[in-house]
C-alpha cells in the first residue's frame, strides 16, 4: 500500500503546522527567558521571517531532535532559585522537549522523504501568524497574551514568566500605571498593602522622588479614589 499524493500532501501540511507551532513557542519562550515580553506586531515579523528562513520542515531533522537526549546538567539544582539563568535555561529546554514529544511522537517512525533543496522556500502571509496565534492561545501550549494599558498586545511563556509579572512588564514604560496596577493587584489577590519601598526594586527601579511624585498624583486622580495611603509607626 502506498500513499496517494493527496494524502502525502495532507500529512506534510500537518507536520509543517506542528513545526510552526513549535517555532512560535520557541520565539516567545526566548523572549520570556530574557525577561522580555513579545509585542504582537514585532512577534509577527519575527515569526514570519524565521519561518521563511527555516524553510519547509524536514521530517529527518524532527526525528533526530526526538532521539537527542537532554544534557545531564539539565537536572534541577536543589536550593537554586527558579529565576536563575541556569534554571531558566533548564525550564526552557525541558518544556521544549515535552512539546516536541507531544507534537511529533506519531511521526517518529515515519519514512523521511525530503524535498529537493530548491523546493524548500516558503511564502507566508501575515494572516498566517494571526491564525497560529489564535491556535496557541487556546491554552495547550503555555503561551499567554495580555493587553497593556496602551492597547498593545504582548505574549509570554508561562513556565518562564507568570501572568502577574508579565502585567508588570507591560506597564514598565508608564511608571504611574505600573504603580496603580501593582497596588490594586496586591489588594485584590492577597489581599494586603504594598510597601512604598518595593517600588525601588526590580522590575520597578523607581527613585524615591519619582515614587513621591506618583503618590501625589494618585491623591489628585479622580480615577484612583480606591487607593489609600497607610502610614505605620
């Protein structure tokens, strides 16, 4: 029994789509590992450029990746912080291997029939990125998006960046909004007040005179009447 051309093309399309999902997750996780958000428009350009450069997926390369063992030094280090550079690298590689296995295990024993090199180029429309983004945000790939105070959409990889931290980063270019959001989130989630000196530390890195100016502005802001200042002894 042999595959018909139609069936073969359908399998290639499925394989390519899975490879593009993996690439999308790779790009977002790379940004999150560097403690960066991936802004939607910039992410679209990066995804389309890298997908075009990578060309059509090669089954033989996928099969090689599936057989490759993770380095022994990828084991977690007891007592080391999860946000250390080494632990972030471990999380990224381990979660990538899990996704690779989940997507491609059924193709591990398939016969790899590669196309000629001149047939490997791809032309992708921007709408393809939107289609991929919609698929990844369904919750199966640990990619999450949020809309910031200025209406921009950002993506992040949950194993490397929590939703609450991503929200802080999304308002980093607006210190006033950043402080407002942080105060409200602490009161809503925990609930508890937040110390003013917290804003001197990362990811805020505000100077005390900047913090005082923000507090003065909050006191005069009609849209911030839900926020109160409490002074301890």
